């Protein structure tokens, strides 16, 4: 190497930069990722990620039907953190509403609530919470306690206490008896382990298949498949079967290790859980095949598979951040994600023991998205084979 060649050359630098810019400008996929992905990510996750838990769905069971009980109802309805969704007809309806996710908390106003307060006696409210989401339940308990305390102040309950005996004045005039279903200890492990199972499967399943076609293209074996008599659907299903089998082995290991290490095991039907996981795995792997069929290289396919599975599952499905805090439009959009419905499906079976009569909407949506992804991958194979 001569001294002249080792010197820094702005002319050579400009030539290299011009060549890379031309390559980048012609690679529209990479250019789109560079320009659009940061903006889309900022907008989407900026609205989705919110540590303020609001709009927790609340039901009220009013057995007193007096002016004071109605005043308490109005106080709870006017809270931005607790979203009143309707009256509850009886305790038998509470569990059904919890199973459908209609409410997360129910305040029970007992008969004699008004008369107890007016007489300076202690009134007792019952608050029933859905403990399957330990984070939401814990926040709902704090919100309900604060709102009821505010109601007492506004109702002038202290004036009633002034007419009561001195010993009674020091006692709280309303006590709240909490009752937490499905996860009485609000153990976060019971809530996180099923969510981790969904997260792990979402990432590994898509990444397993996202490089299959791109790898064939890079090593030069795709042409052999193109000229072979194999049909596109046969090729797609043939590539999918080994990965689905491996994924089901992963599922079994995750369930076993979740029980051995953390003591978390599904309360509901294991057969229903495995069936749902099989549908979900087939769908996510179909998404991976679709990505692989469109990606120009294995590296690009891996990046796209990572973005298509990890971020939505981690940030939008309800795994890390409650979806109740999202804007209404984003809340409805995230409900369409397969990982969102699968997360609901897994947690319902693990914590509530829900059956197919409650979970058929999730199973139906997972089946639809699986067909769409597999159909899309098959169509893309046909185009490539053409």
C-alpha cells in the first residue's frame, strides 16, 4: 500500500456514499422501513402506552334503591377511572360478566344502606373484583375506596356522625368488604406466566418460519422447488408441519415448566388450551411464511418477523399495558390482533377455567386470521412459482 493510497480521500468517500444512496433509493422496502417505521411507531405506541389506568369497567348492584344509594351510584358513575357499564341484577350475574370481560369490578350496595348511614350506624358495602388481572384489580380497589371516601365527604356523613354517640364518631361509617375472584391473593405471577407463554410463542413461532423461503432464495434452492411438480399449497403445508410439531413440543414444555417452577397451571380444560394454541401457532407461522415469501433476504425477514410479533404482543395486546387506557379507536384496533385474542383466551383458561361457550369468539377469530395468513402465504408462493 502506497502512502498516497492510505491518505484520506474525500473523492473516494463521496463515491462510496453516492453508491450507497443509489442502492438505498432503489431498495424501496428498506427506504420505507427507514422513513415510515419511526413515525408509525411513535404514533401507535405513543397513544397505546399509558401508565395511567383509566376506564376500568364497573357494574353496580343496588339493593337499597334509596336517594343515598342513588347518590353513591352517581358518584361512581362520574369517575373517569371507573367506567360505569350498567346495573347488575344479582350476584349470579357477576361471574358471568367477569367471564365475558364486561366488567372488572362490581359494587354491591346492600339493603338498609341509607338507613344505616342516617342512624349513624356503620354501613357495609361489598366490592367484587376480577382478580385474573391483578394489576387492574389492585388499581380498581384503590379507585373505589377513594371514590367512596369522596362520596362520604360530599354527603355530609360527618354531620350524621355528629349526632351519633362519641364512641361511634371515631369509627368509619362505611366499610368496604372486598371479594376478589380467581386470584384472591392478587399474585402477579399467576397473571404474568400465561402472558409470557403468549409472548414467547408469538416471537418464536414467527421467527421459525420467517426465513424458510428467504433462505431457499439465498442459497439458490428455490429454483429447484419452482421447477419441481410440488404445488404451492403442498410446499406451504410441508414447510409448516415440522415447525408446528416443534411449536407444540415447546407449548408442552412451557406448560410443564410454568407449573414446576412457578406453580401456575391452567384451571380450565387442557384440551381446549392445546387446541387454541395449535390454531394460534399455525396462524403465526403462516404469518412468518408470508413474511418469508416477500422478504428479499433472511436478515430482512428476521427483522420484519420481529417487528410484526414482538412489539404488538408486548405493547398492544394487553400483556404489559392495560388496553382500557388506550383511546377508543386504538382499543378497537388492538382487539383485531391475534395475540390480543390469544392472550385473553390463555388467561381465561389459566385463571378462570372458562370453556368454549365463553371463548368461542376468540377461537373463531384465531381461526379466521389463521386462514387469512395461510391463504396469503399460499398466494405469494403461487406468484413466486409463476
